[in-house]
C-alpha cells in the first residue's frame, strides 16, 4: 500500500486494521490501539512519501530495474525503523526504568521484520505486474501468519501470563540446564528466592487488580536490574526465583540488595494513594549450600523464612554447617612380642 498507492492510504489504513483486530481478534485497552494506528500510519506515510519522491511512476517497480527495487527496500527499512522507534519511545516513556534493549529489537523480531518487509516488496512488484498474482502471494502470507502464531503459542507456554516472566516449569528447565553447565565448567552459581512482604495485605486493602499491578511492577524491576543471561521467573503467588550464573556469594548478595533497594523505591498508583512494597530474599550458592536445584531451592527457602522471622525487608544467606567431626580411630594393635 505504501509503495503503490498515494501516501494518504498508508496513513489511514492502519485505523481500519486496528479496528478489525480489536473487534475480531483480541480486545485490549483502547489507547494501545490508537497509538499502534498512529505509529504504523506515520511510519507508512513517511515511507510512502519518500518512495513516491524517488520513484514518481510506481509502474517502473514491476519492470525489474535495480534502482526502483533498491528504493523500495530502503523505504521498507525506513518504515520498520520509524515504527519500532515510535513504539520503543512510548514504552520507555511509560516505564523509564526499562532498558532500551528490552523495548527495541531482539533476534526473533528482527528476523520477522525482515521476512515481512521482503514479502511486502515482492507483493508490491507482483501487484504491479498483475493483480491476479495476489492469489500466488496468499500462501506465503498465510504461512508467515501461522509461523508467527506458533511462536506466540510457544512463548505463552513458557511465560507467566501476569508478569511475562518464565513460569515455574520453564524456569526449572532452564535452571537445570545452567546448573549442569556450571557443574561441568566449575563456575560459581547463585540462586535467589524473593518474596513480596505482606502482599496479602495489598490484595485485601486495594483489591486483586492493584495486586496484579504490583506483581507486574516487581517483575519489570527484576528484568531491568538483571543481566540478559540471568534466569528469572515467577514461582507462584508473590514469590520470584532468580538464577545468577557465574555469581559468587558477594556478587549474589550485592545483586539481592540492589533488587531490594530498587523494589523498595517502586510506587504503584492506587486510587488516591501510592503503594510501596518491600521484599525479603533468601540466597543460596552452589557447592556451598547445595549441589543440585532441589538442594539450592531448599537452602534459599530456609534463608527466606529466616529473613521473614527477623522482620522482613532483608536478605539472608544460610549458615554453612561445618562437616561433622570424624570419630578417632583406634591405633592398630601392636604385634605380639616374640
């Protein structure tokens, strides 16, 4: 549409698309649909204006000349860059603590955008040749949609629907993999169990919807403060688990204290008040408090309960029990005198 029709079509067509998505696919909050329409429309209109300036007669696109095709590819890239930049700017403005890398492309989204843009250029060329060729373009479009749906279903099976973190089963699988790797390479590894203090009080006082916002806020803070290869998930209720590869006891304590400090500064709006929460955490270190996932979870859980007993809003590490003394052995009897 942006390559073959006047720019005004690329500006207003996303409105109809978002209305259809809201009505027939999945209803969501209205402002998201409005902003998506604006971002896609502005990016598409800009790309269309640039292409029509470079190629006044769009019919030459279907003649196979190199310059028009290169211009089409460049304008498609411009559309992707502008659309992503607008969405990322809005996401980062809504949550300034979010890292830019989390709101920009990852490898999968880059691959998907490249496939979509290439397919869009090919469809534009085919339409210029003959509109009936759209029938041939339909199967790859359907295949792309089905592959995208499959990826979404895979992601949904691994993530917690409220927080977007790994669910308990997916976290355990990835944690087991990291523990096996650490055991093979001899590297250190730490495990954190984090619990939101007095979370039931938040639900009872402000309602479960506000409680869900607190969970989302804590999850976003965890993601923003951890490394890309740290394994973070929701263990259930108000408990979260974090696996820190290559972290020793001092690094694990430092990370846990930073998380406690950041979450303690977080404020969630509710009615006319701002809700703040604190966390307690238990820390366990591989080869010190356990050698497998079950032992590490048990040690971190005991440390978490210790943190709660001491007044909450604190980090605890299990005490390392000294090995039991070995009983003295009797000296061997002397041989009989001759």
